[in-house]
C-alpha cells in the first residue's frame, strides 16, 4: 500500500454506483430507444435517452432480474424514470 492510496478516489463497482444513484440521484423522465433480448425473449439490456438542462444524453443498462420481470415497462418508445448524478449527468440508471 502506497502513501497516497488512502487519498485516491476509488472507482465504484457497479452495484455501489447503482445504490448511490438510487439513494441520491436526481430524477428525470427518459424514453426507451431500443432493447436487447436473449434467446428466450427476455429483455436483458435497455438503451434509453433523457434530457438534463437542455442537453440530450443516451445510455444503456443491463436490467436486473427484477426489472426483467417487468418487461412491458421497457418496450421501445416507453417512458421510463431515470436517476442521474447531478455532477455527472451522463452517469445514470433506469429505475
């Protein structure tokens, strides 16, 4: 362990990032652009867009098993709730 290690900003792992955004992220409405499905027809990934302060963002997210059960929420064109980091608006998740 180096001297500067305790002072370095550590990157969040994906589960920590999601938990932080669910707790502190700002809410905005987005729209599903497209989805990826597995061989069984389950939606596994969603591509979405949203707007923050006049800037359009596009992102994608792998869906959790809980989200996959709510298939009808994620059809292309559907409105979805997005939580994003106010300091880094490209950092977002679909709720």
